C-alpha cells in the first residue's frame, strides 16, 4: 500500500474498498467505466490544449503579435 495511504490512516479503508470491488462485479464495472470516461475526457482536453498551443506557435512563427485566442476543439483522431 502506498505510504500516503498509510500516513493518512486509510489502509483499512483502501483494503475494504478493494474487497468490496472484488465481491461486487457491478460496482467494479461502474468504477471501470468511470475511470475510462475520465481518461477519455483527459485525452480530449490534452488534444484541445495541444491544438491551442499549436495555433499560438503558428502565429508566432508567422511574425504575428500575441493575441487572446478562443479555445476550440482539436480535430478528433478517434
């Protein structure tokens, strides 16, 4: 168990949660779905940020002054 979990006194809670998830397939499936959705959202957010930074660099490379750029979704690759 990671040290921060032990230092916070959450060892028993973490172990109890793990046992619960092992015994409850539905709860485990829900947790997996939530984690997958969060990962997907993070990936999209990272691509959107990358797209914004790419646009900023392109302006700079073209010799244009910095301006506030509206965030826009990156072209999706999935």
